[in-house]
């Protein structure tokens, strides 16, 4: 009887361990990280474990940086910052719907719990519209605001997270004609850049963060700034901000 009970307990324990291991997000580099489905609080060090072991080259860079706060002569961990920037890897580092990213940043608290993850990629107009359509179907209408010429921010304020996407939308004529009524910026007119260049590659940036830690994230917002100068907008809404119709 004891042997049977022991075997049953062992099987149940293994089943529980397998369940939790299967639910745990894969490390970056093991498979493309799904930005649409992950928990906040996961260990960023564990998530980046494979990538941080690689050697940095001209086409690959990864790092981890602990930021300390000096409190009366005592150093205290403030946040931990991670970055992976891979040029044309065998597989993309992360994906949000149909868009894939090879540059991914993350910021964790003093206990290495994920608070925010972001990234950037080159992405054409049709791919941007597809991603926005899929996010809209899943999460409803976003808040829309155009901060600078060419780039428009779409923000979904969800109960457990905030998803923010900044798109540089450069339509061709057919898409401009067919999609004119779908994506209007807060000031009227279609979302397009004022300084279009024939060979210009449009970019897209994403930021997914835990709204409960906004104050701490705001103190380190510079980490998320792109070469273009873009950074997340933490509830930076004005009277010109309108929902997407």
C-alpha cells in the first residue's frame, strides 16, 4: 500500500513539475520569444541566459548592466538592464503578432523580475497594418497619438499590462487609397511621414510594461530610447489624443 501511494505521489509530482516547466517561457535564443504571451515577474537573467554567453562581434551584441543607487554611502541595486542586438540571426529573437524583432531590451527590478521589454525592427507598411489589426482584434481600440512627424503611437491600456507600438507609416498609393478611413491621426489626415525618401526603411518600436512600476521605469526611460530618439510614452496624453475609429 505504501509503495503504491509513493508511486502515485511521485507521478503527481513529476506531472506538476512538467506542467510548470512547459508553462515557463523559453530562454531567448531557444525559440522566438512570443511577446504576446508572457508573465511579468519572470527572471530576466534566466530569459537572457543563452544570449549573454555568446561572444560579442560586429554583428552581435548582448549585455547585462546592474544600476546602483547610492543611499547615504551604501550602494543599493536599483534596476538591472539587458540588451540583445543581433544582425540577421538564424531565427528572430522575438515576435509580436506577425512582426519579428532582432533587437530586444528588458529592464528588471532589484530581484531580477521583468518590468518592461522593448524592441525595434524595420517593418513595411502592410506588415504594420496587419500587426495593428491583429492587436485591435484581440485588445480592442487603442489610444492613438502622433508625437513627431512620421511616427504614431498606438497604446493598449490593459488590466495587467500596457502594450505600446510606435509605427513609422509610409503607405504606397494603393494602401493610402484603400486604408484611408482606417487609421487617422489625431490631427486629421493619413499617417505618413513628411520627409519620405525612396530607399528609406520604415521602423517600428514596441514597449510592453507593467503599469504598476511606472515610477521606477520612468527613472530609467533613457535605456529604452532608440537611435531615432523615440522612447516609451507613459500616459503622455493630451486633448489631441483620440481613440482609433
